[in-house]
């Protein structure tokens, strides 16, 4: 294989890669046993992907180029043919020179409120006590009280679009003083006005944070029924605390508060870290490769993509899949650009500080991605083949740089 590299402005490198006719013939011969007669088109498509990936990987390695995103083939990929050379061009982006301040001593870590919400406190308390609590069906007919557990049936739609997560669903809800956000907030509020066996109709706007962007703000019509009501036992909070190995009710509430504060603190630290990096980005102008923006956009859209994947068999969801993802991509675009800029700045900082990701650190990260029973070498080979290993390493390096930056910033 032969290649040339032409460096352009902004860290862009133009690769020209050529496999000889003999190399193409050898590649086809290697995989000859995989394809039956009549599957020539499939064989050529598979060979195309293999040659492109192999060519780019070898060219980048031989040229000593460390890219910050997946290289992009220019134009349409040629179809490999027996007896002919295979030639293509690709753009690869390396980290450009990003001006960083000479001294980080003046940096200050922004202060962000780390107080948990009332519902987060309630949720932490319920999670902590769930394994020690017994349920007893409420004998008398009464409306729910905070601390009860309710068996619920619910069905909901938004202007004719079914809400799959609430479509003919039977579930159990642990009711607290604080109502949850999202779809369940209005539903739980309605439950407190029902007795077992009763139901009601209600309407409310679909929350703006809903995973399906096509449903946000649409009026939701829901039918909710309280099927059964349960007491949590023991009622005595001190006895409940002792069953969990805690001194008394005060210690129990304190332990739950610590759990909730831990989650809120992590969320607040993440926000403070973003603000710190953004303060360094102010006034900086550098080229951000589209491949990195696309990756960050996919990360931003992850919840939406998972939502559509989980409910693809539900009525109406498959029909609006493409439109919903296109809308989610447009909404995620501006944040994806800023996320990509943050990553590039942190990689530039890592280069300035001489930070590296060791083989042991990368192996540990790969081990965390292994599926049960999967071979470590096989997992690593798959990640390397699809480009995920480079993304994993990039994330580890950016994380190291962020940790170093926070350590240098004053309080």
C-alpha cells in the first residue's frame, strides 16, 4: 500500500491511499471462502469497508498521526474490483495548536449549588429503606398518604401520539411528600385524590425534557386508576433505622441525605467543571472537525435514540422515528459544538502537561466494557476495529487533563 499526506490549515490532513491491483486480489483471496456464488456485490461492499479501514489505520500509524475523530472518506467510496487498484482520499483531523494561558494560577473553580431537590431526598430515602420495608394492604378505603405504596394502572396519549412508557401500563409507585418531575408528577398528584378502585381523567402538557422531541409541549390526556394501596411497615422510623443497622430515625434521614447530596454534588461538580473549561475557551478561535461534532451530537442524542429503540414496536413510534431523531439532532447541534471545543481544549492541555494514558489504564477501561463471558482480547479487537478504542483513549486523556485543571484552579 502507498499513501501520501498533505497537511492543511487547522490540523486537517488530506490522505491519498492506494492499494495495488495485486494487493486487492490478495484481499479478495483471503475472504474467498466467506461468500457464496451470486454474492459478489456483498463481497465487494465488505471488501470496500475493510480496505478503507485498513488503509486509513496503516497510513495514520506510518505517518505518526494521532487523530481526534474518525477520518472521513471524500466523495463516494470506489468499489474494489479484481485486477484493478483501489484508490481513495480521506480527511483526517489532528489536534491543532490551541493557545493556552502560560499560568493557570489565576483560575478559580466556579461555585455551584450542590443542594439536592426534595424529590431526590425522598428517592434516596426510599432506596435506602426499600429492602427493610414490608408491605401490608390497606384495609380501609382511604386516599393515599405520603409514605404509602400504590398499585397503579395508567394509559396516556399526546394529541393522538401514544406515550409508550404510560400506555396500558401497570406499575407500583412509592409515594412521598415530594412529587417527581416529568410525566409522573401530575399523575402522582392525581393519585392522592383517589381511593382504591377509583380512577380519573386528567390533562397536562408533555414535559419539555421528554426524550421524544415531537411530543414535548403537546397536551397529554391520561387515564389513571388506583388499583390497590399498601402501608409500609414498620411504621416506627426508629425501628426501621435499627433494622438497617442505624442508631435512630435521625441517623436514617441523615444517611439518606448523604446519598442525595452525593448525587447532587457530582452533578454540581460537573457543571462547575464545564464552566471552568468554558472560561478558558472564551476568545479562542480554532477549527473543530465535523467528525468530532458528530460524535458529541450522538452523545447528546443518546437518550432520544434509546427511547426510540426501546419503544420501536409501540404504535406510531416507528413512523416518527426519523423525524424525531432529525429534530433531536438540530436541537443538540449547538451544544455538540461546545462539547467538541471542550474536548479539544482538554487534549491541548494534556499535550502541554505531557499527560498520557498508560496501557494498564486503557486495559482497565476496556475490561469495564466487556460483556459477561466475553474474551478481553476479542473485546479490545472489536473496539479497535470500529474505532471505539481511540474514542475511549481520548476520553481518558481528556479526563486526566480536566482533573489536572481542577487541581490547578483555586477555590
